[in-house]
């Protein structure tokens, strides 16, 4: 990560041959997230190109040249962190993703809070930090989310990252619902 100025830590992308529990979880989450994705697209007046099945959506990603798996294992040791960013790997983007905590904050590591920073129109950015509990998942936006404005709805850009791990080892699983170019 440091070589790309993304922070400090290690990340490993899965191939498309996902372990069964990861593939099953991703497939099980997609229909629930799809309803939210379509609602958001409607609010923002955007197209909602996502079909009812994850397999069909990934086929569309592949046809557009996005053929690399974006599922990721992240590993942070003392002093490691992840810069604020968005996981945009091409034109085909699913607006939600999930991160799952694999270690227990306070026991296995300290620090390492999950960070979200929302850029607000004509205002200062707003940040939040969340402790990711072991075995728990957090759904968050890939790029932006609908925000009510004086003229209806507008897109509120959001970036995510991880604060500095103060001690121990923090690992997480990232589930992205589009593939990369």
C-alpha cells in the first residue's frame, strides 16, 4: 500500500475462485443491497443498470473490460492505516460495499477505526469513525449517497479509510459488488 501512497498495511485480492463462505455471503447480500442501490439511483435521477442477479451484473462488468476480482483481505499492524479513498475500478460501479471485521478491537488491536468522510455541499466535510466488531459487517457507499437538498436530492461524495492501528493486528474482509478493470 505504501508504494502507491494508499497508506500502510497489506492487502490481498482474491481471484474469482472465492472461498465458498465468501462467495455465498456476497451472493446473499447482493439482493438486499440491490434494493437500496435502485432506490438511490431513483432519488438521484441516475440509471440503475444492475440486474436481479450478481452473476448477470458481473457478466456486464466483464463485457465492459472489468474482469479482475475486487474482493480483498486487508491486514494492518501497529502504525498501519488506509488513506481516504473510493473503490472505483472502472465505469461499471455498484454503489454499496461491505467490510467485515475479522479481529476484535480492544483485544487483538487498538486504533484502526473505520473512517467515513462525507463532503457536504457548501460546508465543511463531516467525518465519522466506527469500531468494526469481529464478525460484524458494515455497509457503506462506494462513491456517494443521496442527500436531501433544497432542490430535492443531490449526490454526497463519501470517501472511506482506516485510522492508524496503535497496537496489534487488524484484519478485515472487503466485499465489492463490481469487478475491476
